[in-house]
C-alpha cells in the first residue's frame, strides 16, 4: 500500500516538473524588449544595400521589429528574419538577419544598427558560403523608443487606388519637425502618378516635414 502511495506521489511530481519545464522553455522563446527602435525602409543612396551577392542585387530592405525580433523583405520579395543582440551603447546595437537570395543561397547580414533621433544606419557584412560582402544603408525610423522624451506626430500613408502600389516607409510616429523621405513603388501593371499632402516631391520620391499630424497619399494609374 505504501509503495503504491509513493508511486502516485512520484508520478504527480514528475508531471509537475514536466509542466514547469514547458513553461520555462516558452518564456525563453518569447521576444525580449530592447531599448532601441530600428524599424524602417533601408536603402543606400549610392546603390546597393548589399554590395555584392549571388542572385539579383539587394538594393533595399523593409524592416519590421517586434521586441528583439526582426523581419525584413528585400526589393526582390525575399524574407529575412533575425534578432537584435546586445545594445552596445546609446543608440547602437548588434544584429543578424538571415534569408535566401534569388539564386536560392542562404545569406546572413551581421553587423550593427546606429540610431540617432529618427535616423538609423545599418552597417555590417553579408556572408554566404565562402562569399563575403559589405552592407550599408540608412532609414528614417519611427521615434517611439529612441527619444521617449520628445514630441512625436502621426504620419498616415495611403495608396490610391488601393492595391496599385506601395509606399515605404509606411504609417508611423515621427519626431516633431523631423523630415521623412517616402518612396512609392507601383504594383505590376500600374504606374506612379502623383503625391498628395507632401512637403516636396521629385518623381516617386517625396518628403514630409512632421510639424503636426500629417496624411499623405501616393496616387497610381
């Protein structure tokens, strides 16, 4: 009888231990909050974001952030995923992103983000199998974590007609009196037409001065 009771107690304790182990694993796999915001549309005014890679050139990347998790889509439509590592000092943090080239080869971007106000710089190294290249790009980032003491305004970005194109960066919060540079890209079968609500424009690029909540529209044919 005593042996049976001890067997029951041991079984219950084992189940509790297993359940606790699952909870711990779940907590470890969750995303961690970091004191830096790097979300934005990264491009290099001098040309490629990644200097050299197999497959089609990587000229830009639309990057989203959730805690220390990163997810980006390059100009070829390829998905990259990664994380922010250690926040080194002030507005600098290490990161990595991994995805596939259009040739089907895995590539990793490893480097640092340096954030100052609403400007973020991505710099680092592109790594493929026995292939290395430099990475450099800048972006305007929403100022919702980099300067919490500052005043921010809401930028709302629309596309007309819906589904005829995209605008990067998109809707977000930006520091008061900062300048946001927008780029419109037409969907297949459509062409860019004009901007509405911007401060200045040149072709499919436009700037908006955030002196209040602003709404802009990219018009396509």
